[in-house]
C-alpha cells in the first residue's frame, strides 16, 4: 500500500464539507438546496473513499492495518488510528449510512438546514474516528465529542415534532 493516510482522509473528509458549508448562505430555498447537495456529495465521497479501506484490507492479516500514528500532546498520548476486521466494517458501514441520513432529512429539515448539516457532517467525522481510534485518549475525545452534534440533531428533531403537534 502507499503512504497515503487513508484512514485520516476518511475520518476528516466530512470536515471539508463543513468548511464549505460555513461559507454558504441558507436564507433562500436555493441556498438550502445547495447546502443539502454539498452535504450529500460530501458523504458520498467519504463513502467511496472508505471503500479503499475495504479494498486495501488484507483479511489474512490479523494485525491492525492502515495504521497511522502521530505524536500528540506528549507523554504517550498519540493520534493513533488503524482498523482490524471488525472496525474496518464499522468504518465502511458508518460511511455507507450517512448519505441515507442526508437523504432522509432532505424534505424533513426546513429551518436551520446549514446548522443541521454541519452537525451531521461533524458527527460523521467523530463516528468514523471512534471506530478507527487505537489510542484510549483519542477514542475518548472522539466518543465524548460525538455527543454534542448528536444532541443538536436530536433536539432539532424534537423541536420539529413539537411544532407539528401545534
């Protein structure tokens, strides 16, 4: 395999979509549609890149594969990611399900679309990071940070349901 950091690419590719969304306006119907299109394209590209993880995985090797390790914060705390047979499937599955989440919310989310999609893409980054992390502190950071966008997504769904009952 090459020296291309494929796992870091899959983990942080949704953040490229977040950066694009930060500079967009969603105050018109056309702007909201563009936000949804960029979110969908970002999740689809992330899924297709995650297929390289699956294709490059050697099922006969029981070790962690596609390992990347960079020193972070010193004293043994590292950015250490890799996949084994189970986590590789979870990385691909998470990337596979995210476009369906965007498509499901296409007509359901009509207000604060940009904020919702930013939270959704950040959640994708954190979920894939949880499945690929090999360092306990990194796992903890990804896992705990995933609660924030999850809360925002759930809260927007609850607010929408409450407004529909009125």
